């Protein structure tokens, strides 16, 4: 009953009319005892009829609600705009629509998560299969006789060992990404000296950069600058960024540094390497996304490093930004509170 007066309103109006009529009869005609009894009986009949009408209307509304719920369960609605109840149930209609929208949103999120999970498992299987098959191939070749050939045995063992290192890195990154996304990775926030951290990284990566004839430098004008964050996780972030810079820089330099800006410190890693195509910049933080898959795998990349970097920086209420030009290098920057 969408338009006009509802059964409830009609029954109320009839009851009011008869009550008014009884009042006028008593006021004007002074009826006898018998007439009073009949009028009272009539009044009671009207009340009972009104209650029955209200009960009937309630049953109609109840069936209306049941039908809407049945349609929702049967996925017969494409949008909340298709849900409609009678005027007296307008507030309930709004609540059902809100519930429907929330449910649809939850379903979409679950479907998206399921798709992500499926893709993730597929990527993990592929990434694990590559080093395992390679290791298996080298070992089988050695067992088939190459072990006695001094020209290849050491080279094959070295290649097998490199693949085990890649496999170990992949498993470590999988553990990290799993802990981050499940909320099990705990952060220890406190003030630490950023200058000391940058100098520590310079020392750790000195040999790697010297092997490629690269210049690794630190820019930290204020040796006493303290920033707020999880020092160990930020060391993991910077180590990952420096490692990538070394991999993709053939000549030139790599610089790690910090610049004070108001109440924050801008921490950065920049290089003079190959650079990142503009079309790929928005995707490099996706899990298992690689610009050059073959080269990344050859260099030991897991495809998870930058995804971990992104999660850790976001846990610091910050955001990592990238600027890059092909052939000129890349720069990764994020802010930390002073």
C-alpha cells in the first residue's frame, strides 16, 4: 500500500468518528439504559474491528518484509534502489537498503581478496618453481658425470648455490609480507639518529659498490638529527632501496641522504642507473611486479622487496614517492617525523 491512506489510518479515523458520534448522542439525546448498552456494544465492536484491521495491516507489512528479505537472499536485486516497502515502513526500508549496500560491498571485497589470493598463490608457485628446477637441473647434471669434470663442476655448484640464496631471499620476503598483511609484524617506534643509520649502510654496501666501480655517498648535514620510527624496519627499507640501486646502476653513483624540512626529515636514495619507464612507476610496489622479469630473476630479485618497503613506510604514516627518467636514474623519497 504505497499511496493514499493506509489501513491503520482508515481504522483510526473510523474509530475517532464513532467515538465522536457516541459523545454527541450522549450529549444531545440522553439515551436509555438499553440504548446505552447497545451503544457500548457498538463501540466495543468498533474497537475490535479496528484491532483486527491493524492486525491485518501488520500481517501485510510482515509479508512485505519477508518478500524483500527473500529477494535479497535470492540475489534478485541489482541495487538498493530496487528495494521498496510501504510508507509506514520507510525507516525500515532505509535500514534494509543500508544493510544491502554493506553486504554488497563486503561481497565485492571478498571476491577481490579471493582473486588476489589466487594470483598470489600462482605467483608464489611460479617463483618457487624456477630456482627449485634450476637447482635440480644442476645437481642432476653433476650426478650424471659432470661432477668429475673440473671445467664445469665448480661453476655448476656455484650456480646452484646462487639459486638457493635466491630461494632463501624469496622465503624471507614471503614471511615478511605475510606478517605485515596479517598485522603480526610489530613496530618499535622511538627516536633514533638517522646520520648513524646512513653511515652504517654506507659501510655495509661499500664492497658491493666498489665491485661495480660505483660511488656510494651519504648526504647528512646534521649529524645530530633524530627521527621517529622503527630503526630496524627502516634499515630494511633503505637496504632494499640501495640494493636495487646497485643492481640497476652500471656507471655513476648512488646517494643516500636526509634533508630537514620543517617538522620532518626527507630520507632518500637516488642513483644514476637505468631509470624506470613512466608507465611502470605506479606499479613497481605491487607484489611480484617486475619491469624486466628475466633480468630481475637473474639478479636475485624476489619481486616482493618494494611491496614490503611500501607497507613499512605506510606503517610510519608516511608515503614513499618515486621520480625517475630512463637512462638518468631514479630517486625514492619518504618522510619521517622529527
